[in-house]
């Protein structure tokens, strides 16, 4: 059986931002998969990053971005980069950075440094968490493809296997990784797909939070 090609992010050392007809010949690059946290007009959402160069990036946003729109994207946790959408072609948008970025530093992780975390989006909704046969109501504070941060009035043991149920998403098995007071961090055993999470986040933005 033929394997499907894997779409990956291209990290380029070119100084110019990506063009609508990006050429890959004669470029030095490494390929990695990356999802970004995009801030547009005060709202935070996720996007697929297809190409990053010193001067800009090529992204696939999951909402309309007009040419000239100002954006900020978190390429490394806690370090947003600002820029402007310069062109659109179908689902793709070319963004020019305000200032050049250090591509080598972006893809380099110190040996003793923390592993990069998947972009997290703040939400306000309720759900259910099953642990050792018990069902607990939870309030979700933020979510990513890899897990979520929740608030629970029930005491939950760190390291416990759980199943998280949120309206509009399939039940997701995971593990409680940390606790701080009534707040818990849950890591999914299997990451959510990006389109699935994006559609769920859109539904959350359009509808009012569920009351406890």
C-alpha cells in the first residue's frame, strides 16, 4: 500500500518572506511539523505553519485573513512575533515579519531545556472526567492538541489514568500529569487532530459557555 505524503513545515534560511510561488530549489532547510498560536484582532486561534524564513512565514489559518491584516504568532512559547499578511492564495497566507527572526535558534532546543509545548488556547466550558469508575465535573481553562488544564472541586491523584469528555469532541483517554490546588494538567494519550480541534474551538467562540 502506498503511503500518503506527510505535509511538513519548511524552515528556510532565506532572508525574504515566502512568496506565492515559493521555490524550494537550492535552499538549505530542515522539515518539521509545527502548529502555531495566532493572535488576530484580539482573538487567539490555531494555524498550520507551512514555511518559516528569516523574513516571514507561509501559514494556513482556519479563519479568513485579508491582505494587510496585522497578526502575531507564537513560534516559541512566550515569544510572539508580529507581522502583516501580505498575500493570500486559496487557503494559504503569506506573512511578512516586522523584524527578521533567528531561524536556527527557533529550531534548536537546549539539551537540558524543556520540550516545546503545543500551542494552548484559553476556553471557558465544562466537561466530565472519568477516573477509577468515578465521574467528575470539570471546568476547562485551556486546551491544546496534546491535553488541557482543568479545574475540579474533586481531589484527583496525579498519575491517574482518566477519560475526558467534552461536548462536541470524542472521549479522550489521558493521564493527570500535575496538580496545583484545584487545578490539574491532563495529557492526552493521543493528540487531537488539528482540524477537529479548530472546529470545536470555533463552536466554543460562537456559543455561550455552559453554566456549571
